[in-house]
C-alpha cells in the first residue's frame, strides 16, 4: 500500500484515482503519520451486471407474525427508554 500526504492528495487526486483504478491501494496521511481514524483510496470490485429487483422473492419464508405481532412489554419499554439501566 502506498502512503501519500493530504497535500499530495489535494494536488493530484485525478492521478491517484487512476492509480487506484489500476488496482493500487493508497493510504492518505498527514505528514508521516496515518490519520486515526484513517482515510484511504481503494479500488472497488467491478459490477458485473445491474441488480434486479425481486431476485429474492419466494426465497425467504417469514411468518406474518414476525412483522405484525406486538412486541413483548419489556422490549417496548426498552424502545421507549424505560427500563434502560445505562445512565
């Protein structure tokens, strides 16, 4: 992984993007030290084909009760902030 400074990134972002498109990973640093939390430029995988809506239809079998039954009282209290022991 190549390390470049934020100054270099500002001056040559287009060139860095071309290097990343060629497969290189680039770590962006302030001076000699990587930022924490850090920043980097990495290639993303090529999208082979567009996503198609509905491809999971019929593959998940969740009962209606999973979505439509009321939550248990203790869980409802947690959602409303009651019964939360954290202070």
